[in-house]
C-alpha cells in the first residue's frame, strides 16, 4: 500500500514538473502568455497526453483478441432517426384598415 502511494506521488511530481517546464517554455516563446497560465496549460496538456497514451496502449493489448475486436466494431452502429415533422403556423390575417376591417 505504501509503495503504491509513493509511486503515485512520484508520477504526479514528474507530471507536474514536466508541465511547469512546458509552461516556462510557452511563456518564453510567447511572452503574452502569463507564466501561471502557461504552467496550467503545460500541466493539463501533459496529463491529457499521458492519459491518451495509456488508453491507446491498453486498447492495443486487448485488440489482439479477435472477439474483442468484433465487439468493438459491432458497438459502432449508425442509427438513423427521422426528424419530427415541421408544423407550419398559419399566417395571421392582417386587417385592411382602408376597408374598415377589424
């Protein structure tokens, strides 16, 4: 349990450090970007890219099984839904003032 927490904190510190370095580089390249915003952008993009990489990596390990691949393909079905019919509103009759209509 303790090793899992230590590993978790080491990974978090690494990701935050990498995000801060990317933020400094972004601030250095584009001075209009504030340093804090640059760090935030760096941390978010680093974590998002690691998350995406891990998802792709886990999917490629599972795709080796043919039944899983067929299951993934069968889930991607296109359902055609007909639109609701449009109700046309009636035009209001505008009274002709010259003829004295109300």
